[in-house]
């Protein structure tokens, strides 16, 4: 259906006069009448009342109904024109654990949305538990997910993406130079704020931290660790990203490398084994830029470049 005919109809309704409607569209009255007649023929319905001698146009019942549709039609037409003439955006839906976004990639996601180096991204970010991210990748509700735990699934491709070393953090002054690696045996027994980072970390902890001295406190959230390190000789073992963010908020915090270092925390990138073809370009550019961000802006060690 010709959009010019619909716009002519709307102008006639607005001005209630074919001559004035034609003037507003910079067309002749004959052209306006021809467009209206052609529209009515296409619809098989009369849209305006004829033969009543009224100076002002009145709509038929069919015209009243079509008026609502005509407004929607023009709005949709304008939206399509704007979309086609606007710089192309790449769409991507991403799932991650909360700690990953807060500690690592918030600046990166912002740079994608306000991209000055290439196409902008229209991104949907979902904060979920790892198990939920796997489910959403399998259903293709998400295009890519980043998790710290493994849940093998034949429909999901799992790739180690980056890893980060674990460090000891404390406000205590007794451990000396932060450039010196500490042996876990010198850590003050019974003064640990413990968080379980992985199964491998649990095994390391049993071997290197005397299990006969229980931790001072056990936490399941990394956000509150520094809240409990503010007294005595308390200490905690945390991944690099947590240590750096904690240091940013608490400049007096000390970060020590460990001589017998715990196993690195691995982040896995997960994808559906049959991803949506429409997201192929988005994924390619996203992966390249994310790898570049990791190398240039973080202390993380990527598995792929």
C-alpha cells in the first residue's frame, strides 16, 4: 500500500477539506482526490461521506476504523526509515556472574555501547548464577556467557577464557614488603577470612593452611571481605580482580603474592554449539575487542588472543 496515499488520507482528515489537504502536501487537488479514490479502491471501502453537501469532510464508519490503522502504519513506516538510515548496531546478549561485571568488565561493556572505533553494540546484560547462565545459553536466550564453574553439556561449547592468580590481602603491617612472596605457613593461624573460590582451591587450602585452626570467618560473598579485615591480623586469599578492586576502595590494603600459589581461578566462555547465525558478526567483533581489553587494561592472563 502506497504510503503517500495514506498520508494524503490523514491530511484530508486533519484539514477536513481536500483542497487544504492538497495545499499542505504541495500537490494539486486532483492528485489528492486521485490518491484518496485509489486508496478506497485498494481497501474496497469508502472512507469519506460523499453527496451530503457538507463543506467539511466526514468519515464513514470504515474511515473511522481505518484512521487508527493509518496512524500506526505511518508510525511504523517512519520507524523503519529511521532504523535503515541509522548507523548499524550489533546485537548481543551476555550472561555473567555479578562479581565478574563489577570487578572486571563494566568499563568494557560501556565502551561497546559508546563505541568510537567501530559499530556500536546494543547489549543485553544478564547477571545470573552460573547454572542459570548454562541453561540460558542452551536455550539461546543468551549468545555468550562467562562463568567460573563447569557444568558439562553436549549442547554447549566451553572454553577456558582467562585465568587470574590468587593473592593474600590484609591491613596488618606485620608481613613486611608486599614485593616479597609469602609462604602460606607464615600466615597467622586462625585469622583467615575464608571464601571458597573453587574445588581446586579447597584442595590447595587443605594442604597449605593448617586445618587444625578453623578460619576466623567464612564468607560466601567477595563483596564483604574487606569489611571484616579491619581488625587484628586478619587476612584473606582472593583472586587478582578482587584484590585490585579492594585496594582501590581501601588504599591502605596490602596485597601479597604467595610462594606456594593456589591454583588460578579460571573463567570459562560458554556458547551454544549451534549459535544464531544473525549474531556471527557481533560475536566476532565482541571477542576481538574483549581480548584486546583484557591484554591492555587488566592483569588477567587470556587463553585466547
